């Protein structure tokens, strides 16, 4: 069993300016927006350019100078600690409209749901409360359930175990939709991604192959719709389109059938 690599950072910080007037620049390393919250701690004789705490949204693949600090009383020393939190995705101040999603695998295939909404130990917290786990063999084609922009992805993690250090280390694709929500397709097969970051994908496009990586007890796809509720990640319930032009809310032990042909 191989120990997976550390996830890549969403945001990097650079210190610029001078010792008397330091400036801080932040770099968004992914292809979609990230929200930042900046705070000062233990500040003495410090005047930030704007009051903190404050929140900012960094567009994808951008760098912004967000903070300039100087002494309140020039000529005297000053001290402080700067911290920042980050949250992937554009902040939304209200729930997005309901959207039906297509099963993320091809027409002619059917697989069971092993975990449904608000189910078991790993689907209790807000980011994954409305996630589903779909049992499927390694190598099954994974299709985009909805069109969007590939904002972030991981492709080179290996190994699987139900250990805490594996929770953030499954291969995955995160796709940003036009309403600000994001679909996450996780536990993907290593080196199976068929798209690049920053590209737009169509509904039904083959984006990767299923696998068994990260915090996993067996081959399956973890699928969830998330949104940034303001420095807080939440998931939302959704319905799958069925082959007979209806919809269904996925539940544990339900069989889900593919609808879209593989593109």
C-alpha cells in the first residue's frame, strides 16, 4: 500500500514590500475562484490598509496584493501575526435553484448506491451530508453529470485505507457550474483523467475512470454537489434523471441506471 502524496495548496502567499511597510500577495493556484479570510493577531502599533478581518475572492489562476501594513506611530516598532483561511468556490448568499443531474456513468450500466444522503459516518457533516457513494468496478467510465468548468483535480494519489490521513487524498475532479455550485467526483483511478484544468466540459463527457483511492473500503464513486456558503462548505440534495425521463432521489441500496451515451 502506497502512502499518498500531500494535496496541492489552493492558495499560496508571498511577502512583498519592505520591513517597515510589508505587503502580502496571494496566489490562487486553481482554475476557479477561492474565498479568503484574513485576520491579524497579537497586533501592536499596527495599521492595516483596510480593517481586518476581511474576506476577498481570488479569481482562478490569479495573484492579488490584498494587504499592506504600516506602523500606527511611525518610527516605533510594530508586531503582529497574520493568518488566513481559504474556501474553494465563489461564495453564495442563498441556496441555488434545484437542478436535476444525470447519472455519472454511461447508458447501459447500472450500479447500487452503498451510501445515500445523511448516511453513515462519512455522510454526516455539511460538505458531504448529501453525497452518494455508487459501487462500481475500477475503470468504469465517469461522465460529467452536468456541464461546467474543471476548476481543480488530483490524479496521482495511490492507495486506499480507512485512515484519517487518507480523507483529503482521493483522486478527484471538481467541476464548477454556471450557478456557482460544484460537483465533486472522487476516488478516481490514478492517471485516468481525460480532461485538463481550466477547460469546459459538456454533460455526458467522459472525464475520468472510477477507482479505489483515498478514504475508501472498496471500489466506488463518491459524488456530491457542494457550494461555498461563505467560508463554509455545504452540500445540497439533488435528483438523478432516469432512463424513462423521470427523476429519482438516490438512496441506499437503490440501483441507478445510466442515461447518457459516452462521449
